[in-house]
């Protein structure tokens, strides 16, 4: 049973319908894309009545597929103006899938902009929408506590919550998903989806899967056999089996620094002299000294276990990770080398419901204006708090790096399609520049993670400082990633999948055994191309052109130390990345 | 010749001074020493590695030169 739950926030009514046959092979990012493509006028106001917000577990949601519990969230992005899929770990995807839901589709908006609502989806499939006006302005952690107080003590549930940033319609607002301990610390962070949720008056979604078993398989025995092969590949590979569980994602900080590709001081250098304080190795040492947890999964079924909790000097929980991207954005890019300061900023972002990548890049842009100094942690914290507490610089920060740069006269703004670049410098890692420029998402490393071959020697090697092969590398990774996102698989499975051929086979063996449908290599790649085709067509209809698939002009003219290189991949090569779209669109019957 | 050697993640336990940490140590090496010779001398585990010489990826058979910085990482990734 795979159904869609439609929730109309104008009438406060819900309706559960079977998943249309045409989408029977779609889940996760493929399904959020298909629904947004189908229901959302590309030129609509992303916060208006015509906007739609979609939550969809991947195809492996609710199963024991290793690392298969990602939740895709889709909408038209208020930040980029294009289609957005932002996916997150946490417990909600499994819970929704166990209830039999392949998607929750939220439409309309309430007449009263001050009204706040909680949507509860119970294990028996019953659905309720309640007023929670008193929760207006509450941070994600307080909302999590308020929900806990309302639920039975023996309940088992996940939360999807929106902080004050989303309520205020800020373009850097993300949506929080609860982890295994119930902390609202996993995020569909990018692209302002929290603002879309806020525009619908939706403060929280609670999904209870108490007592529910895993989703049934067409062939349980075959699924379990393939699942064991997949799990073995994940634990055998040195990256997913040792590196990630030991150091977490922030193990990348030193290696990007060594490669000269670590964006520092608002993307003005590829090297951070004070990197040690925010490195993954130091983070592990301090966390262990303080008695914090350095190894757990962000969702049930994760075998990689790269999550960790940062604790204060007394050992009390502060925030997750911080993850590499957050330690980089809130640390390195702002020249802040103190992890307690980074964690304080991360916690504020988590509680407000702000994307840490966007906000770190935004603070660095603000520092570049000279209003506060690079490296001034207390000033950064004060600036971030000013979004909600008043004073300078105030709310504009919450609209992201570009809005802040424009407001304060900074001409060095690292964005593509209005979204801030993550933790890899395109001038020193040319492949990731191709991904930033061309992905329909706006600057997004996860869309086609060329760091694999450019820096890490996973899935081959492509010289990061040369242009040869970068467009092809990005294209193939964007297709493969779109496929993984449709299955709800964590992107980190890509490391073993790129190196161990049977891990890739195990994915379609699991898919076939789970669904009873035929899946093979061609079908996986076709799915990836279809996902990207929905996205490209939507963006074209929303007004995007080739000019939007470009990095900021200064990245092609201002050399980046220490390699003193510029971004040199040609426009023609960038425009070749999506050469498959017209043909795929025709095959899909969309053109 | 003098070469600065930095070891990262769990490889830092292999620094000859036993102090760990990611900071580079100055090694006195014979002319013509290759990256692989340093790896052998440090008894690094037999597994894939990511090697940089002067911030550029380098093959393990490449020769080192006076004043070089050598950085070695175990197989790692994140994002």
C-alpha cells in the first residue's frame, strides 16, 4: 500500500488517495519532483496559495535497507525561485512509510496568517489538524518539548518542525526532523523550505509509528539477501566502515585545507591557517574528553554511524555534530577556529530553523562588509541573534548571503541561483564548480559530489585543478545522486558504491525484491535522468536560462590562493551537462 | 634534505615522536627519498592513502625535494 495524504491548509481538510500508477516507480526526490512538476505553476509565488510542500520517504523508507531512511522535502524554493528538493536524515521517513504513505502533500494556506497548526498522523492512519497558536515563535527545541508533553509516554513518533525563521518567511529557513533521541537536529535545510511550511501555518507534523512493523516486501528472502550484501559493502569500505564512523563528516576539514580548496574568509583563500580548532580530529578529541557521543546513526537502519553530539564543558548536549559543512561555514569561512563558538552558532541556527550552510556563508559576507571583523565569534553570535532580537544587522541576514551582500554593499557573494556555495572552492576543485553551476538546486555540493574523484580518490581520480573530464564527472554523479535520493539512500553509500561493483547491484536487487518490479542498471540511471529532467523543465518554465548555470563572474577572474587558479570550465562544457534532458523529456511524454 | 611531514586522522599516531597531532614535523631525509620510503619508514597501515606534496595530489613513487611539505591521509570522506 502506497498512498498520498493530501492536506489542504485553506480548508483544514485531509484526503488519503492511492499513489497514481504513473508514479509507481517514484519515491523520495523523484516523487517530490513529479508532484511539484504536476501541481505547482512554475511562475507561482513560492509562499502563495498555489505553492505546494511535499514530504516523501524514499523507496526504501520503512524497510531495513541500510541507510535507506532519508526524507525528501520538495517545493518551489523561495530562495532560488526554482524547484527544490532538500533531503534529511532523522526518523520521519521510516514512520511515514510504515503508515503506508509515499507522500504528504500540503496545499493552500489558512486565511488567518497568525494561526499555527500541528498535523498529527497516527499509527492507525488517522489524521488530525489542531490549532497551536501558542507555539508561534517557539524554537525547534521548545516545539519538540511541547509535542512530547502532548504524546503518551509509551509513544514512538517522529517530528517535522518549523522554527521562527520559517514562520517569518526567511529565505534561509529549513525544516527540522527529529533524530533517534527526539532532538530536532536533522534538517531539510536548503532553499528556504521552512518558509514554505511557515506560509502554510504549519508549525509541526507528528508521525507516530508505534507498534508498526516494517513495510512488507514482494520477496522477503531476496530482499534480505541483497540487504546483507549492501550492508557488507558499507562496512567493508574504509571510508564508510572506518573514516566516517570514527571522525564524522568533519574529517574533511583538513584534507580540503591541504588541497587548497577550503573556502576561507568569504571565499578569498583556499587555506585556513587556524584550521586545527575546527578540524574533525580535534572535534573528536574534545567530544570524547567531555563525555559526548561520537558515533551514532541519524536514523534507524544506518550502518555508517557518522553522527555525533557536541556537548559543553559540563557534558550537556548543545547540538549535533557539528557536521563538516556547518563547521566550515560557521567556522572556517568566518575565520572562527573555536568549536564551542561554532556549536553555539549551529545550535542557534538549529533552534531558529536556519540553514547552517547559508547562514555561515551569510555571516562571512556580512564580515566582508567590515561591519564586524572576521574571526569575531561573539560578534557573529550577536549578529545571528539580531534576526529575532533586533538591532544590527537584523532580519536581512535570514534571507541569506545574497540578500545580505546586496544590503551591505559586498560585491564578493558566493552564490549560484541565489543559494550560497557549500564547503568546496570551485577555483581549486573545478568539478564541484560544474555541479554548483548546473544543478537545478542552486549551489549544492550533494547534487553531484565530485569531491570523490577530485580530492578523495574514490571512484577514480580527476585532477581538481584541471578542466578535463569535470563536466562528464559532474553529470554522471548528478544522475547517480538523483537516483540515490529517490531511493531514500544516504549519499554516503556512494563511496562504497563507486568502488565496490556489487554494492550497486545490491541496490537494484533490493529494489526489485522490495517492489516486485524489474530494476537493473539501466532502470536506475533512467530514474536519475528522469528526476533531473523534471527539475530542468520546471526551472526552464520558471524562467531560468543558461545564464543561471554560471558561477559568479569573479570566480573566473580573481585567482584563489594558494594555487592562484580561477574557474576555467567553459560555458559550453557547463551547457553540455544536461544534454540528455530533451530526449528524456520526450521519453517521459513531457515534451 | 628537510621535508615537513604531516599525518592526519588515525595516521598521526605513527609520528616518530609519539605525540600525535596534525602539525607537521621536519624530517631529515636522504636525497632521492620517495614518498613510499617515508610511508615504509613510518610503518603506515597497508591500505589506500591520499597523499599531497605541496598541496597537490602526488603518487607514492614521486621523489621528495628539500623544503617540500608531505601530507598523508587515510581513506576518508564526508560531506
